[in-house]
């Protein structure tokens, strides 16, 4: 699915529709479509690897537990906002789209 999403689809919806039809027509009954089932032209046009993360991005595994992952993301976002806004609570809360009290409670819960 990720590879289909990453492709630009210059032929728009028709090209995507034709590709899905082609993959389904060539698939064995009761089988799962795999990335290798995508046509070679589309696979060749995709980037071989993702661009490296910038310092303002964080990567998470989709197989990790949800609550610890959310806590890690919240913690990193709060730390970055605190740094960016020089520790000014009002500005940090506004930048994060939460109330000052919400920020205070999150900082307490996360030990920040």
C-alpha cells in the first residue's frame, strides 16, 4: 500500500485503477498482493529508500505499543517546543495547540 501511495500517478485515477486491475487479474485465487506484484515501471519510479529524518522528525515503529509510543512522541514534541520558545509556557502551549494547564499536566505525567 505504501508503494502505491508514494507513486505520483501521472495518469491519475485511471492509471491507478488499471494497475489494481492488472494486479488482481494476475494474482492467484485467495492470495495476498505483495509489493513485487506492482508493475516494474511503477517500482522503478519509486525512491529506493526514504530520505533521512531531519532533526525535527521522529520515526516510530508501527509494531510498538501505542501508549508508550504516544508518550514518547508527546515528550519529544514538548521538549522541542520548549527549546524553540525559550521555555515560555504560554507560547509552548499555543504552539502545541493545548491549554497551559494541559501542558502542565502533560509535563508532570511525562516527568519533564
